[in-house]
C-alpha cells in the first residue's frame, strides 16, 4: 500500500465528513483535513446477539453487542458461557476451540490446563497477515531484550522468480535464549506452510541480530 502512495495516519479520529460537489473532506479531531473523491468509513464489526434473548445474554453496549465474559468465558449469568466471535477478538477458529475447551472444563468442574503456547493470529486481508507472540512494545514494557530480523520476498530468488514481491517475514529474537518471542508474516498464503521460507542468507540483520 505504501508503494501505491497510501498514507497511514495512526492514532487519528474522524471528527466529521463534509460533502462537497466535487468530493468530500474528512476532518480529523487533530485538525487535519483530507480531501478525497470518496470516503469509506469502517467502524468494525457488530456482534449479532439480539436473538439470544435478555434472559440468556447481557451484552455490554461498550462491546458493540459482544458478550462480556470472565477468564473462564462465563457470562454474567453463571450457567451461561460464551466463546468465539460473539465475545470479540481474536474471533478465529483455532482460538475459539481453545476457549470452548477451557469453558467446558470449567462448566463441568474438571481441572483446567491452560496452554503456555501463544495462540497464533491470522488476518485474512490481501495480502494475508499472521503473527504470534508479543509485540515490540510489550517486550519493551516487560524489559525483555530483543533483536529484530527482517526478510523481504523481493530480496529472495524464489520471490523474484514467481513475482511475489509483496511479503515480509519479521522475527523478534531474544539474545538471552533460542526462543523467538514474536513472529510476523505478511504475504500471500501466510496462514499455511509456503515455499517462500527465507533461508539464513535472506534474513537482514537489525541492531546486531546474531547470525
């Protein structure tokens, strides 16, 4: 998107959109004004929980119709549990299955074994995005030292051969051990095994990343 001259304005809030004969002007809360031919405003997804009935659900309006749960995925009604899309992020099949397992164990009084393995997250955008582990900000707040390694598809022979130039692998690696606290993958087919697996010569070193 940056190659298409798209500008990202993070941390901004839309205050208003003014319709003009030749287009529209989006006014941001910071005072910036952005002229455009067309404005697409996306506010996220809304949970469809109205049909559940007030006796079975107690959605919080702050959660856009999603049902609020505790650490055991129990709603405000102790005998009702909720998992998956209806409770919000991450709303993925793999994580929803794990949520359902924990909820079922708690509901039947069985011992709960919580997995220490971070759950991977996938975003089905174009190109796809996958990541697992903590972010740079989270590692920094936790005082965990890390190094950053980046490998781009367009720098690899396979990527150049098939014309798959839009993609990147990013690793956050701790120099104190072999673990990789964070992995980001952007590109086509990132949610499954893919032939574009960067080798050691395809990894760019950042901030003294160990070879």
